[in-house]
C-alpha cells in the first residue's frame, strides 16, 4: 500500500511542478505586459484616488504561495483524468466537442465561483478570504493574493469537475488559461473593456465589475457573467452606470482624434 502511494505521488509530482512553474511564469509575464499598457493610460484607472500598487510586493509574496494550491487543483484534475479515476470518460476531441465542453465548463465554473465566493464571505469562512480583500484597489498582482484555504476552495473546480463532466485535458487547460487572463485583467484596476456588451441586457462584464467587488465588498460575486448577481440581487446598483461612464470616455477620445488627412 505504501509503495503504491509513493508510486502515485512520484507520477503526480512532475505534473504538479510543471503546472506550478507555468502558472508563476504567466502570473509575472501577464502582469508585466498589462502594467506597461496601463502606465500609458492613467485616465483609465477605475479608483482614481487609490493606489493599489503600494501593496505590490505583499501581493506578489501571497500570490506565489497561493499558486501552490491553484496549481495543485489543476494538476490534480489532469492527473485524475490521465489515470481514468473519473465517473465519466472525456469526450474525444473534435471541433464540436471542444466548443461544447469549453462553453459548458465556463458556465459551470461561473456558477461554482459565484456560490463558492459567497460562501467565502460568510462569517465562518471570511477569515480565509480576508487576505484577498486587503487589496481594496486591486492590481494585476492581486489576482492570486489569497490565503491557501481560499485559493483551494475557489480553484478546486479544476480538481473535481473532471470526475463528473467529460472534459478533455486540453479543454480543461484552455479553460484555466482563459480564467487566468480574465482574472488578471479583471483585477487590473484599469478599464479598457467597457461597452454595451458588458452591461444590461448582456450577461458579459468588464473590469469595473470585479473592481467594484473589491471597493464596495457586498456586490458582484460572479466571475465571467453578471447572471447570478442579477438574479440573486447582488449586482452593484452603480455597475451599469459606471460602465456607461467609461464607454463615453472612449467615445470622447475617439471624437477628439483627427481622421487621417485632416
């Protein structure tokens, strides 16, 4: 029994190490690129009177640690699928199965994220979520600035979902990459994505959505969509209006830009 456990552990560790290294690389490379863009557009800062960058090194230290849990969840899901330790077999890869399972996984994860996030805001669990909310004005570096328990609860989707849904490993990895870029941009604190597609009646969101969660705390718990927040009454009452403000900012800039030849 001990030898079998050791064999399984030795099989798992290389996958875990690779996933962790890639996650850390993406954390720093994505953050660096976004900071270069943001530095050129200070007017796009959502919370103009706050400078979340002051907590950068604290957020980086917390993130490098919490990514051990995040990587463990994804690596665990990959490992379970490879070993066939699931209730369903993954669909064979084809153009339709990839699109279908990616869409299903995105919707399922957003549902999981909303309710798990609300769970982390309960009196019993908030002590594990408090570290993330020390970043009142979030930055690209605060995306993974979590307690280990918080990181595991929020990211455990990638560990258990392969047991119940026929999601192939490549689709799971693409979903995780999507989640990484979406999360990093969503925590950036700068709004470049405001449009009618990120407010009612569209279920899509922009950076302002999660930024308001950090600054106003009791609203906007979901991740990719506003659906659950609107249905459950936890949407920030100022969200749609704030999106319109950034929309008009973009329109004003376009109006002031002379056309070629003028």
